[in-house]
C-alpha cells in the first residue's frame, strides 16, 4: 500500500518535474524567507491540513507551519487556517499542491456536512463508498468523517460485500452467501446487495449481517425496513442526492451510502497569500 510520503513524492514529481522555472528565474539561488497565510476565501469545513506539513517536508526545505484550526472545524470566509514561514522558493513550489489537497478535501467535508445536517433529525447515518479518487481514498474518506459521515469499507480486503456480479458468478444468492461464509473470516460481516424486494426474505432468512438496498425507491426501502425490523443492518444506496436524501432518511434504514459525498463535492476556495 502506498504510504503518505510516497503519495506526496509522486504528486510533487508530477507538478515540479525538472524544476520550477518561474520561481528559479525570478528568485535565483538566494530566495530569502517569507511569511504567508493559508486563508479561506469562502466558508466550509476543514480537512487535509496534515498534508501541508507532508508537502513541504517532501520538498526538502524547512518551512515552519502553524495550523490554527483542526480538521473537522467549520470556518468562515477570511479565516486564516494556517501560518507559514520559511524559504520563499519552497513555499512557492508547494503552494498549488497544498491548495489542491486542502480545497478538494475541505470540499468533501463541507458537502458531507451539508447532507448530514439535512438528515440530522433522523437515525440514518451517511456512509461513504469506494467511489473515490485513485490513491486519495484514505484522505477522502477522512474528509467524509470530518464532515460528519461514517467511513465504510476502505478496500476489497476489510468487508465482505456480495454484489450482483458475484451472485452471477456463483450461480445464485444462496451459493454466493454460502461460499462467503465458508471461505471468509468470521470477523468480517457479510453484506449483500439486492435491487428488488423479491430477494429480501431470502437474504434475511440466510442470516446475513447487512443488506444494501440498491437503486430502490424510497417507498420500497420503507417496506424493507418495516419487514426487517432491526434483524439486519439496512443500507440504502444508488443515486441518492441532496434532493432525495430526506425521503430515504425517513424510511428507517441505518445507513445511506452516497458516492456523491466525494464525487459531487465542489472544491472550497482557499488561497496562500504572502
């Protein structure tokens, strides 16, 4: 698995390449030092601030960093999120990478917080998915948590989730569940995805732990919740947005999973100013 430092090195190499020709041309060998602030240009929820240190450490020059608010904190337009001090060239070379991370991850946290507020009167919790940006999953899922959501299934290795193609490959729902139960560690919950109420009785009788109700109407999800009555964990999933999420939260499900938490998030405008 890629470490944080390896991720940052790849990101720096992508942006810096053979060197920052603009900064090198203007500042030359003796760039001096500067103080700068990382400031919000609109309101939001902070996530990814640890990456500020990792970026500047990866650039190999000492930059003093003071983070002024914690990840998960709300901020207003104009809030100074962090103060920087150190080599001018290094700050210029790391500026865009730092802002790309902070803007994107704070956007995810902010979008999640908005949806979490919308359903705060109900028991359903927001759940993330594996619909993430390659190599940024850890940080995007953290951003969901910073926004008030719940992180679910980091990868294919930590939670059994039987989907439609698994069922097709096994030949039936019964066969897929039996094989998962026989060949997976009992520490892993068994979750199965169904897209019709016709299959609900079968999977409940087979004593799975968790049922994902995929692309079902809110009315069908409500019927499923009434039928299960707490016998299994229930998750509603599939195309749920800000416009429809309350209807699903009212159904009585435990979780609402939403790829839109990450894929639908708009970056927050954050800048670095000398």
